[in-house]
C-alpha cells in the first residue's frame, strides 16, 4: 500500500513539474509573439526580421513585408491561448489579434530554440486610411 502511495505521489510531482515548466516556457514564447505583433502593427520590418530564424527571414526579400503588411491595422488586443510543444517542431503558440475596428486575425507562431521559425497571420487586418509604408532595401 505504501508503494502505491509513493508511485501516485511521484506521478503527481512529475506531472505537476511538466505542467509548471510547460506553462513557464510558453510564457516566454507568448511574450515573443506579442512583441512580434507589436512590430507588425508598427510596421517595423527590420525588427520583425531580427526576430526570425535566418532561413525564415530569407523567405521575405526586401519589399515583400511592406507589400503584404504595408497597410496593416494596429492590433490593439493580442491573446495567445493555444500552446503546443514538440521536440521535432518546437513550441507553437496560437491565438488572435484584434484591431480597433473589430477585425480579428488568427495568429500562429512557431519557435525553435527561442527563435521564430514560422508565423501566420490570417486574415491580415488592413487600415485603408493608413498610408502605405515602403520597406528599406
């Protein structure tokens, strides 16, 4: 009977530790993702690229970010509620970003070793009253 109690106690401690460190680890990626969305809203393309893995950044040649995000609306509310961790793909956070006009984008970002390896913002909320912004070459 004592062995069963010990096994249950050890299981609870192990599961609790995994949950604690999983939540703690996801907090870092969620904050990184919020920072990236702030850069998107500010149309700070250099800062966005700086957060990307070099292989990901190569997929966005000069001008491409301005083309797709040049009139992006300012996202005022950002919430990341989804979290998935895998040794093969890294940590993925997902959630929503909402602009002042109520437009909402689904946001997914993946991090490996603390570096962003993928992101998706769909649909991109646009503010047609915002002047387009050119990206420095």
